[in-house]
């Protein structure tokens, strides 16, 4: 894509960016501390603020406030003129922008410590950083056991990138007059719930790992949808497990990016095995090469490193160019592709090849 076809920086800009990269851990932690300790909030609510006012308001020590503010100057979060501090536009986004907050909390609470072993994960193809949380082969087996902050930030990050797309794709599904749909990788059931509310007669099946499936089933029962929901506990990588039959359509949202190329093909092969010629497969994924802005592509490219170091060691946020080849390799054909749904999503509508 055009964002990445040439080196557009001058030498001066390039060396400045290189220093930001070299000091990236300090930049990140200082920015987060300025946010979480309330310093940016003081500047958001007031203009031309002295350091003494910040100290008095936050109850932080003089030294700590001073070094953070000086770091904030270099990072570009604050300005200082004649001893008075103000918040920059970048500082405002660090404090208030939902995407930035979700990304920062996810990076800190889930990824930061584990990413130290990224080089080892690249070489081994294993999520070597996951050991910071527990002894699991993938993070999905341990989601229910992560520390509270990590769990909260993981779900906030995951939901942020998909939630705004669901209301937009439901009318697209409506055109297919579905009576039933199988949601593979249903997670906490957020899509299933919207689907049930949007289509009063539809029947939904949910496929997920046993611990998640049990939790989702209980949630659906509590919400009064138990009679329209069937739960199918399964590990999609288990070669002995077949998918349930009898559904008009299959839905997968931000699911296949959790698997390697060969695993994506194998999972789609399982889906194909239970399809009829009339079955429709909907795949919603955020492809980095289909983003309209460079920062959108950047966010997804960086998220791939979480998959490498912590999630499973071999998956990523795919490019559409590669992913389409995997779909075709599995014996499916794409009959419709809609890009730029919501924040970042693409919807692929597939049938048997």
C-alpha cells in the first residue's frame, strides 16, 4: 500500500525518530505516568499552570513532578513558557482518546513485560513472553486466570476494535434471510447478543474453548436467550473434533487472526466440511493493508507482535493480500468483500468454491 512504498523522512527527521525508538520504553512509561498520576488531567482542566499548582493538586513530590514534566516536554505532551505548563494536542489524546487509552492499557497490562522476549519468540515460533502470566501454550487458555488489570485491558482492547462494526454488519447479514448462524470463537457472546436482538427469530450456535463456552452459555441463559442459543465447547485445533451441522451460515469475527496460516486453512477446511452449497461464511477481520490511514495500519502491525510474543507465537493481524490466498486454499471463494466497516474491519462473504 502507498503508505509504505518509499522513505519519506529527511535525515534530520529520521534521526529524531530513531531516538524516539531508542528511548521508547521511557517515552511510554513517562507518558503513562503523566496520565495515571493525574498530571495531564490538571493541565486538561486548567491553562498556564505552575509546577507548584500541579504538586499541590496531585500531592506528588516535587522531584517526581519535575522529571515527568521535563520528559513530557521532550515527548511533546506539554509545553512550558515562562514557567507555566499547558497540555498539547498529543497530550489531550493520551488522556482522552478512547483508542489511545485502549492501546496504552493493553500495551502496559498485557504486553509490556512479555515483549522483552520478542526475539526469542521470533526464533522459536513460541509465545515465550506468556510465561510472565502462567504456564499455558496460548494466552486463550489462560484468559480466565490473568491478573484483573490484564483481563480488563485485554477485553477493552479486543472489544474496542470490533464493537462499532457489529451494528453496521447486521443489515448486511439481513440480506441473506438467515434462520440460524454458527458463531465460531464467540468469546463473551457480544456479537451473538446483538444478533439475537436484531433478528428475533434467529437461532445461534456458539463454538469456543470449554471454559469460555460455559461462561457464555450461562450469560445467555441469564439474559433470557437460552432457548435460542446452543453452545458447542471445542478446541478448533483438535483434529478429532467436527463442527456441528445444520446452520445456514458461519460467522467468525477477529477469530482467524489468532491462528497461523496453516491453522487458518485447517479451520476453514473444517468449516467447508459441514457446508452445503447454500451455506454462507462471514469472516470479519481488520486487515492492515486495507486501512485508510497509516496510523490504522501501524496499530494493527504492532498488534501482530502481541500475537508473536504472548498469544500463540505464530499468528498475526493479516494483510488481505495473504488472507485471501488462505481462504482460497481452504476451498472457499469470496463472493463479496466490504472494507472500512467501522473503525477498521473488512467483511468477507464466502461460499464453497
